[in-house]
C-alpha cells in the first residue's frame, strides 16, 4: 500500500512537472495537449514497472509494443487533423 501511495505521489508530481515544462514552449493548444497526453501516457509506465516481475517476457514486450503503437497512432491522428 505504501509503495502505491509513493508511486501515485510521484505520478502527480511528474504530471505537474510535465505541464510546467510544456507551457514554457510556445505551442498551440492542440500541440500542448498532445505533448501532455504522450508524456503522461509514458509516465504511466512508472506504474507498470514495479509489477514487471509478474509478467512473462512476451506479455511485457507486448505491453511495450502497445505503448509504442498507441504513441504512433496518436501522433499520426494529430498530424492528419
């Protein structure tokens, strides 16, 4: 339970850090939303890594591949809007 609270606190801190970093760049609203989404999406990997031992090798690589595919699809959707 303690590890989950620490992980959650780290995730919230990372969320605030990502927003403050992204706001420093002169991006339009859509670009800023995409950057924040992708950063938080990949930061959610922090929540998965402690449980990595519970996955078999193929499951972990499959999950990583899902993250990569969702990232690529998100960027492609953004570019072709």
